[in-house]
């Protein structure tokens, strides 16, 4: 039920919160909250995962997500709109890069 999933940050879109090469442990949850870090599949690139911060949760089961480093990328809800909460993972542990 609470099976964790591992992810590795592969770009700079979430700096300074997360850095390239840092590990993440996340669990699937059906509820999102503003401020959470969530891993989600890019809506236009199946199999390509992103980590973003929840900016807004909508009543229709979707959420808007943003990068912390807003200068480096537009691969967030500013370019692809709200995404379903279902199928996303909440980050519960950030693993420092030195342990990866």
C-alpha cells in the first residue's frame, strides 16, 4: 500500500531545494497539498518524470505545479497546465547527493 518509489533529480529546475544527482523517496498518495514536492509523469512525454512543487490544488482532482527555479525551465503548469493528482508521488525523503 505505501510502497515507496525512488527517483533521482536530473536537472536544475528545483534548485535550491533539490540539486542535480540528489535522490528522492516518494509514496503514492491520493491527496495533494500546496507546498508539497510531488513526482509526476510529464503530460506530454510518457515515461519522463518530473519533480515539482504543488502551487494549487483544484476541486476537480487536478493540481498546478511549479519549479522552484523559475528561471531555468518552463516544464511545469505554466506550459502544460494542471495535472491529475492521481498517479503522482509525494516526496517523503530527500537523499543527499553524497549518499547516492
